[in-house]
């Protein structure tokens, strides 16, 4: 399933006897329905849900059921059901939006929703959730896909509300690009790439010249790599994601990432006694 992240050892089904939505445990051929107490087949339960979610005439019914299930049990069960429904009807916007809401506006789910529907012109009455959706997604952390938010605003909102949201989007986007593409951000990123690459390559001869045992060299190498990952995470938190990347930056990034694997290998090879260099 495209969106389903919650399901692990359980998945959604429908009890063939009481017709209620339930969780069923994978790889257990028979189980007792927790609602009616009847012994049911795993395959029958899953097939019943698949049949209902594959019926175009029942799409609105399933969405309504999921809204009720959320109020009663929380988001996980209806989320799993909507995953099945949206996989079968990827062009139906209403169930996809409810899937977004049940995901707590997860960035990846939001992106998939906008990618599918932002270019489709809709009457405001057909997307009454549009402003609620925008209140959740027109935030700094989502400016990486502002190019999807803009057409969504133009195609889903009435004319009198578009300018308000476009103004909010423009303000956030400008702040985002000023930070992520600033000379300070770029210079610092290149400095991290360069310094980390030099360190990652230099630790092999350094370890070969020492008498440190392999457990310590491996631990030091892993520690260095973790610090570098932490620096990259910090840079992202401070300056945000970059909207574009030059060829030179891409080259530096690839070299840096390759050097991280070299550093971990150096931590192992550099600690083997037979490799040590005696001065």
C-alpha cells in the first residue's frame, strides 16, 4: 500500500458475521472476532474488506465509516482502511484528504495528496476542507514543495480567499529561500563537506600509526561519522532543505558520503595489529 505505515503484524478486515471493521493478525488462519465472539477466517475477513473497498458505489460509505471509527477507536484502524480504499480509487479526492488528516498531516502523505490533486480545478463546495488543509500545511517546514501548494490554492479556494493564502505562502517561501540558499548557508555546508571528507580520509593513516586496539578505532570512527551526521542535521534544522543543488555541490556531497564509508572501514582496518606501521 502506498501510504500504509501503521500496519505491521496486524491489518484491517471485516468480520464476515457481524460486518464490523476489526484488526486481524497476519499469519493466523482463524481467529475470534473481538466484537461478536464468532470464530472467523483470516482470508474471509481480509477479502470482505477488499471487496467493500473495491466497490465504487461504497466509497462515500467507507469514508463515513472511517470518520466514525476514528471517533471510537482512534486513527490507526480507519487509516489502514483508507489505505486500501485510496489504492483502489487514487483519483477520488475526498478519501485521500481524510487519509492525510488521519496521518496527522505527515509531510510525505501531504505531498502525495497535493501531487495528485493540486492541478485539478474544484468547486469550493466540493472541497470544504481546503482551508483546514492549508492551515496545517502552509508552514515553514513544507516550503520545500511550495510549487504544489500554490496551484492547490488557486484551484481549490474561491477567488476572494486566494490572495490571502498566496500572500502567506509567498512570505514563508521568501523566508525559506533566504535562509536555505543564503551565502552563509552554502559556505557552511561546503565547509562541513570539505572538513569531514579530510577527517574521514586522514583517520586511516592516523590509526595505522597508533597502537590503539581495533575496538577503540572502530568506536572512534563511528563516533566521528555520527558527529558529522549531527552537523548535517543541525545545518538542516537551522537553514532548511535546499530547493536546488548545483553540480559542484552534488559532487562534494557524493564525495563526503563516500568518505563516511571509508572512515568506518578505516576504523576496522586501522585497528588490526598486522597493519600497524612501526616508526
